[in-house]
C-alpha cells in the first residue's frame, strides 16, 4: 500500500510538469492568444511602469511619450484623438496631441521576432521600424479603400529616392480594425548580412508579417532603408523605432524573441 501511494505521488509530480511544457508553434500562423502567452522565449520591452528602456529619437526636442493604465477613444466626440491619464502603466501614448518625437529602444536587435499591439485614432499614422530603418506601416486603413498600397496598414513602406516612392510591398489583404480598437503585428525579421569588410551581401528581409493574425506579408526583401528611417547605417544590430509624429497612436504588449525558422506544416 505504501509503495502504491509513493508511485501515485510520483505520477502527480511528473505529469503536471509535463503538461506545463508549451508547444513549438512557430509556423507563421496565429494561435489564439498572443504568442508571448502561449509560447516560450518571449520577453517584454515595456516594464509596465514607465518608458525606461526607450528614448526620444531627437534629443533636442521634447519627448512626450508617457505610460498609462488605459486609452480612451470617442467615436462621435473626438474620433481623431486618443486620450489617457499619465500614470504608471503597461501601455504608452505619443503625448496629448499625438505629435511628438519618434521613440527608440535602448537595446539593439538583429534577427528577431516581434509582437506588439497598437491603437490608432481616425486618420492616424505611425510605423514600426525594424532596426530603425525598415518600416511596417501603421495607419487607419479601416473600411473600403480601393487597391491597397505600401502606405496602408501592414505594408512594407516604400523607399524615398529622387523625391518619389520606390518599391515597398502592399499588404496582401486589409485586416484592419476600426480606430480605437487594439490591433496587433507579429513580425519575423531577418537583418542584412555583411562580409568581413563591411559590405552588405544580403538585404534585410521580412520573412512573415501577421496583422491581427492574418498573413499580410511573406518573404519580402528590402534593398535599403524605407522612408523616414533613422539616420544610422545598416548593420547587424540596430534599435527598434516607433513613429510618433504623424498622429495619435498607442502601443502595448511589445515583446521580442530570437528569430527561429518558421516550421512549415
């Protein structure tokens, strides 16, 4: 009897531990809850209290980004605004007017998988710049808008050469939610490669982008920095930048993990 009890206790100790092992789901698809809740290896870039770990792109201008516990949007009384009370919190807003400096991570990244959530006001515009150089567009593209372009939400933004847009990649579908609702990007990004002399031998590449869980980009090569990029050279490691000067935008749940090969199922 005593041996049986010991055996049962051992089983109870072993099986819960086995049940806690989370599956590898890195197949380029959405799986219900945000990936940092269902997969291992993620870490947060917001500390839930303040914007420690981030700084304004232009040190000569005021950085009005602040954290808060909640974002308020009014569909009828103020659709072009986002409002919040400055307080320790797990989300950040680009100031009271939605016109402030871009915000840049202190940490630098190379090959990376990025998950984040954002909210825009009506007509608002922002961007997520991998390595501060290559933009996935954030824009209020909700509703019927005609043919999609690289300027729509989820697009790989175009470059700016000789005063005109060059290249870019429109999102495959319009996956936008209405203004005032939280949306998400999950981005698999491969940094450019360089030879021993520092010459670029492979371009940066967006391997996969999901917008609200919907695939919008696949294997898009970027042959140089996109418009409004940071004034830094292409490199193996560079910071993340979020655009803050084109209208009200809020961000939360910014998580990263090292890039892993996508499992083809």
